[in-house]
């Protein structure tokens, strides 16, 4: 039996994980699976507002891996270079990816035959959100000739001169006599963050053919015949008290440089990826996606299916009807049948299938105890690939047990069969899957005590097998185990929570407890996630491997008076664990990030139950946070406070007392718990919020420490490894000194 050790900060930083929104890609012959792995080994501050840092956060710690599907052997095609978003050529001889090349992002090509690497420095890949990241769906896409790649590169045209670069004066103005002035400001911000040039890059000559300049878009699709490229161009944002989405125009760009054609307008989507080409390249199918808020907590999704002619000559046809379930998806696309006669759309309970001409449709659903997570298909492909000729593989979660599994939905009979269902979780999203032409399935699975591993199911033996373990050297870490707990809230309702206990826990052994709070979220759904949904300094295994119990309780909230609700959402769960003999009532701490930071301080002003607290990137004074101005002049937190997560229900002047009563800062005199405040300085307003609390607690003679991390952003899970080492070590020592030692 090995001598088990705690999870160290250094080990946490080097853990390899499957990033969200970055597709897998299987070579055409099915032998090599190309994926992206990410870690915490970043050498740069994470703030998107750091002008001198032009390195995307997600690329800064990523590497492409190629897995041999026959034996699980792995190669790193681009060596030590940071790389992501791999894409095989149609002949399987070349692999394109994005590489970090000095301080810029360039196209890299790996030659399968001899391992040669080409880096094209004259390609400067476009980055979104002010250079913060590369959008994972914006992969390099090969033209059918396998000699050219379609890329989104940084625009060569500046649409608006930036006066701040030539003056020491920043000017912001607003004229109420100009209609939609604030709406235009929001749209300008969106368009500048997404804009880039679309080019066809010839890998032999190194020449770029410009197809679109300074266009705001996220991803694109090449028609099967290679004659056209389709994309969704952002045109405006729709924002009010009930909804928030972006509208896009569907644009077709001929590759022969003929004028572009707008074939559909004002399409609401989330990430602008839900569209696909018909097999004959004549039509494009797309789904809409609207998320309408009935309240802060209650939302409903609406999505419909349309088909439009690629040359814009025919009227757009709506194929969904009033009986159709919601078809809106974040990352998935409508899929065409191989013959183009049917279109398949994923729903929350199965698959909806319609004839392309609209003559018939059918809604296939799975069992009621199966919540569909996503289907397993080829990411970013146009066609639906059937398993065993007539089945669609679906990743699902059981909403009662929170176990996940794999099922097959028969499109002919409507029957569904379950291959497996266990205490595990499908990692990331629908893009982190693949399906070979022979029916082999690839996906990532994790458990509460095991990081994600690449698994496969072969059509031949229909058994789940482990293919690749990204983190093989963890056998000596004392990873904790999870369990689902339930209790009755103050109002009598049944509540749930994800509890992690040390690996060697003995029943009735009383442990110190850390409670991770975040209002408005059912945190128990992360029961089988390795990180319970939290990385960085809040990773539950940092604490469970050191002898702590770690609890993430569900915290459903009403759309009013958020601070007053907090004790009733958290304290009953602690009481249960004390009554069960699991937790020492005198050794309980609390931790929270972002809105969770708000919840931490809100709790401390209403109870002395906690012996130590850590809060990071929180909002503590609703009145001052309300008016924080971003560097580009946007007052982004007004909507947040009035109608969204802030739950104030109106403006500061309409609800003055509500803002004060729900601001923990005004009740700091009631705090008796030692508080560790954490913030990066790269996000406007966050450090000042922490400073207000620090100044107040110090003035009141309370125990408090504040740690500010230069140029770091909102979430420590994306910070530089230098900052993460410091904050992780301090959080552990903070709780150890006040709780573990008793």
C-alpha cells in the first residue's frame, strides 16, 4: 500500500485536463485521434485587460496530442510548442493546429509521414474577447484539395481609430437625445471583440486569399464541394429584462471571390456555430436559440429549425412547428442524413427528425430518468453518423442518482438501450467526442477521484475501454471520495449537496468542513466531476486530500433579497453533517468565488458559525459596484445588478434601500470570522471591492487579510502558475491555522 500524500499545488498546476469548446478530430482512416490538453502551467497573468499580454489564455497552457486508437500510444506532434485546435486534412496526411509562435498565434502543420513541422509566421490567428482566448470552434479547416486552410486571422483594417493611443485623455459621453445610443455602444463592443479577416491560406506558396475583411464572426463551414464558405456574422445584441442574445446574419462567401450573399438575417444564437451544409452543397440548415428569463433562476430555451438555399434564391423554410421541442443548442448543429433527405436535431430528451422538404417529422425520446447531455457525433461535421446503421449514441445523466451513462436511440423503432450507467461524468461538452466511420466512439470520462481519461467503445465488442490516461502519475495522491447528501431546508423543501470526504474516512469520525457557496446554482450536479466544478485555489481535492470534508450545497434562490436567503440555504446542510457525526461543529469554514464571494460575506454578517472564511473576486457593496466603468466605457454591471444575478429588481435610485440592505459592506460590524480577501487587479472594480471590505474590517478591529494579484483576472483557475502557487498555499494555511488545528 503506497504512502498516500495530499494533492500539492504544483501537482494541481501540472494536471492535464480536457478543455471545453475545443473539438476532438479523428483521422480519416480512424487510426489517430487528435485532441487538445490544457494545464495550469501559464507563465503570464490572465487579465484580458493587460495590453502588453497578447497571448490567449487557453493557448498559453495547451498542447495537441495524437492518440493511436489501436494501442493508446501518444505523440506530441508539435513538440514543446503550445498548440491547440488540431484538424486533419481530408487525406489524413497533414494535421493543422494553432501554435504559440513568440508573442503571436500562427498556423502550424504536422506531416504524418515524416513528422516534419511547418510554422507559418505570416498567419496571425484572430483572438476574441480582446485577445483573451481563441474560440475553440474556430478551428483551421482544410479545403477539399488538402493544400489550403481556411483561417480567421487578425484584421488588417482598423474600423475605428483608438484615440486613447494618441492622447492621455479618455472621453466617454452619452446623449439621451440619440435613439439607442447605449444599444449601439454594446453592439460596437461586441463587433470589435469578434472581428477578424477570413482567408484561404495556401500551405505551398504561403499566400493568403482574402475572402472577408473586418467581419465579426466566430466560426465557419466549408461547403462539401469547396465552392462556398458559410458563416454567421454578428449584427446586433438583443438585451432587455427578459432575454439576452446576439443576432446574426447567415452569409455565404464564394471561394472564387464573387460578392458575398446574405441568405438569412437576424438569427438568434449563442455561439454562432449551429448551422450545416447539405451533402449536395445546395442548402444550409440552421437552428435558432433564444434563452428567455422568466426570472433570475427560471429560464426557458426556445429553438427552431430552418433551411435556406445557399444561393439565396429561395425563401427560407421553417421546418419546426408548434409541437416541436426546443431545438436550440450551444455547440451542436443540425445534422443531415447521408442522402440529404432528412435532418436530425438534438433535444433535451432525445432526437427530433424531419424530412428536408417538411412533409413529415418524428420526435424520438428516451426514458424519463435520462437527461440528455449531448450526442456523440463528429464535431463540426454536416452529416449525422449512425451507430450500427440505425442508432444515435447519446450521453446522458440520471437526474436522481447523478450518474452518467451512454445510451443508443434507435431511429427506426424509437427504442433506447443503455450500454452503461455509473458514478462518473462525461467531461467538457459535445465537441469532446468523436465517432469513426466504423462506428467506434471516443469520449472523455471522469469521476470525483479521477481526472478525465479518454475512453472508447468499439462497434465490434460494444464494451467501454480506457484508451489514454493524461495523468498517469497520481497513484500516491490521497484523492477524496464523493457522496450525495440531502436535507430539509427551513421551508421544508428537499435539498441536495455534493460532499467530498477523505479517502480513508471512517464513519462517525468528526472532520473539519469547508463549505463552498454559490447562490442560485444546483451545485450537487457536479457530484461526479473531479473538481466539483471548481478549479484553482477552490479545488475540492486540495482539501479532501488533507483531511477536510468539502461540501457544495444546492442554493436555489428567489428573485429578491438575496442576502437574507443565504443562512437558510447553507446552515441546515451543516447541521445535518454535524448530526450525522461527520463534521466537528467547531471547525467549519466557508469559501466562495465571484457571486460565491458575495455569498460568503453575506453569510458572515448573519452568523458566527464559521471559524474562517476565504472570499475571492466578490461583490460586497452593491451601490459602488453598480457604477463601475469598463476601460471601453461600458457600464456592464448595471444590467447584472438590476435584472440578473444581483437580484435588486430595479435601478439604484428606484431600490436604494434594497441595494444597501443586500450589501454586506454595510453590516461588517457584525462579522466575527477571520476573513481572507483575494482578488486580481486586472478586472475593473474587483480589487476596489476587496479594498472596501479590508478597510472596513480593519477600521472595526476585525481579523482580515487581503491579497491582490497583479494583472490577474476574475478566476484563479486561469491565473499564472506563480500567482496560483501563492494563493493556493495561502488558502490552505489560512484554513489549517483556524480550522484544522482546532
